[in-house]
C-alpha cells in the first residue's frame, strides 16, 4: 500500500516538473522573440530617420560673394542703339575742377559675361579678378601698389558678352593682319570714352591710358593702331597686333610697355616680339618685358598683385602725358 503511494507521488512530481519546464521554455522563447524585434526596430527605424533628416537639412556651401570694390555698374548706348555694359571707378573726393587720368582696362575672355549665367554671376566672375580689383582704393591684396593713394584716377572696365571679341581674329595665333573695321565692342568702347569725357570734365584728355591682357592685350594693340593719337600710353599684356611696317610706323611716338611670358601656351610670345621689333625698326622705342619661363598669366607682375612685379611700371604709366 505504501509502495503504491510512493509511486503515485513520484509520477506527480515528474508531471509537474515537465509542465513547469514547458512553461519556462515557452516564456523564454516569447521573451527572446520580443527582444529581437525591439532590437531590430531600434537598429533600423531611428537611424534611418536620423540619416534622412541629416541629408535634407545640411546646407550646400556656395562661393563667397565679392563686392564691386567701389566700381559702379553702368551701360553705354550709342546713337545706333548699340550698348556696352561697363564698370566705372571714380576717384575718391572727385573734384571736377581738378584733372585726373583715366585707365581703360580691357578684360580677358575668362572674365567675359555669358548669357547662360545670371547678371550677378557675371559680375562676380569679373570682380574675382585681382587685375580689376587692384585699381580700387579698396584693394587689400598681399602685394598692393596702392594705385588710388598714389595716382587717383578714373578706371573704366567694359565687360564683353561671349562670344564677342575686342578684335575679330583668332586670339590664339599671335600676330595677324588688322581687319579693316574695328569690332563693335572696341568701337563702342572708344565712343564710351568720348562720352565720359563730356560727362566728367575732370578727366584729363592728355592722360588716357589703355591696358589689357590676353584677349584684352589684342584689343590694346588694335586700338592704338587704329587711333594712335588718342591715348597717352599703352600697356598690352600677353597679346598680339599687326606688325606690318605701315602699322608699326604709326606707333613710334606712343609710349608703350609690353609684357609677355616666354613660355606662354595660350598666346604665342612671338605676338609681342614681332610688334616690338616692328616698332623699333620703324624708329620707335617701346619698352618690353619678357618673363623668362613664365606662362600666360603674367599680368599680376605688371599690375603689382604678384611677387616679382615690375616696380617701375605704374610710376612710368602715370607719368605719361600726351603732348
């Protein structure tokens, strides 16, 4: 009798143990599954949302805007209705009772405006060029000739609109035969200077200076060969002209200082060498500085914005006066 009771008790304990183990196993499984879901949710949902939010709110940096350096944006329109945008710098404390020189700066093709850009983008491109900035009293580059402090002057910077040119020739070939007529842009620039002298009586007609670089260097040579008695001095940089004897003979009395790099890959150095040689052969005495080993962008050495600049150039330029 006692033995049967012990057997029943043993079976009951075994059954209870099995049931208890089953309950523990099921509880553990449910807990692990729940934990796995929570972990997966924590790994994917918050991070995905955070990443997406970060991508949409990160600002895209742009080019820092640059000022006009004291220049005023203007547009010249001639009697035919043809127009030319340009920037004018008026010397500080301008007094119409005094006389001031005027510098005409002909820009290179890299600073021309483009109809595919906004007017503000075209302005920015021009005024990022140190060769435009340097004529202003607001210029503060590492190398600064302080032009307005030493020689207060008007500065005129016309801006071409691509594909306009100062001279209607291939500006990568060097010397050329001068076209019979000036380009519309160059003629408008000449008319603009005439109009400015009527508007500002303080402009000294005996101290009009023309300078320009690359495509603008071509423009300088073309302008002085067309109007040799108009300017008091010319400073073409990395350009070329028509070196024919008849053209060179027109320039023997004009003060000229030409600059070019000996290794210029853009405009052949022969463009300057041939012009200087032709003027000298005609009896003139132009100045010429060729930077040994230098490439195309040598204008900073002339205008005083780069190391190794020519210190005598600007004093020479502003000392010239048309007789």
